[in-house]
C-alpha cells in the first residue's frame, strides 16, 4: 500500500510530552496528533517514532491499518453530497455534478488551493429533507442548484 503525504507544515510538530514514552501509547498519540493537525504528516510519523523509540515503518503500519487516520491535509471546507436512495431520487447526482462544476474537483479530491474537499456519501440521516448537502458539518436540506451555489459561495468567502 502506498501512502501519499502532503508537504509538512511548521505546525505539524506537536508537543507529545503529555504522553508517556510507552509503545502502547501509539494509538492515543496518533489520535491526538490528528485532532491537532487534522491529519498525520510524514513529519508527525517521524516525530512519533522518535518519541516512542520505534521505527517509522511501525508507526505507518499501525496508522494505515485504521481508517480513522488520514495522511493528507484536509481541505478547509468539507463538502458532502448525499447519494442515498431518498437523495438520489430527488436529484442528488445532478447536485453532485453541479458541485464538481463549481468547486472544480471530483468526489474524493481536495482542491489545489486547499479550500474544498468533496465526498459523495450514502446517507446523512435526514432523508425527509432530500436532497441533502453537508458543508463543514452543517446540513442543508431541500437543496436546489441555486441554493447550492449560494451555500458554496458563502463558505468560499469565509
Ligand atoms: S438518503 Fe440522503 S439523507 Fe438519507
């Protein structure tokens, strides 16, 4: 499995001294680092390996086993379109295409300027409001093309 890392940033370095230097601390440390930076960078892996006295390969191996850990910096704005049954029949696919046109990326991608990250998901749990889009954790129901454009424009200018 190939892990792609985004370039390290100065803020990737994290104070790990709140953890003991025990190998069993690896998962809590990974969770903490991800909560601080939003992802696990190559530099973070190096830092954890140094701190715990284990190899970087071991840290990669453990981190990549769990889907909760990501290795690239998240986009500033998280956009999710629901393509579950209720949303699908209410035009979710059309809205997904519209989102791709507006922000210029395909599902699963992050825009080059890091502004947006876009995903298609199965159900956001509010089917009565279909079609549904979620931006930065906020749900927008009964979305139309016009409403979608406004929501994305508002988030772009934040
Ligand atoms: S199918 Fe879209 S919210 Fe459930």
